[in-house]
C-alpha cells in the first residue's frame, strides 16, 4: 500500500499489486464491517488502484484488512502497509 489517509468521513488508500499475478476473485479492503466499493479483482502486477472506505463512527482504522467471500472466516489475505494512525 502506497498511501493511507483519512479525513474522518472516509479512508483513502492507494494500493499497488507487488505480486506476480492479479487477484482472480473479488476482494475488498475493509475497516470493521465496512467494505470499499472497489474490488481488488483484476489488479495487475505493478498496477495501482485508488480505494475509498466510508467511515463509520465505531470503526477503528487499525482494523484495516482485506476481505473476500471466497475464503474461510479463519483465513486472511495478507498485505504489506506502512500505516501511521
């Protein structure tokens, strides 16, 4: 993740696929139960995508994660980020 910023009403992320393949299934960044409206599906290696997550009053931005309906609840999609809150 290149950047992560918030203004209290939304959190914006600029993400880059640093892997060797695109995601083949839908996956979204989320804070708590709030998902971004933009999926990471099809993000090619080296490609950037701007992601926005609407804020909710009880959400904690340190709970940023990637979620997908295609994985088990005990599984995680890992990502690398330098988040300073």
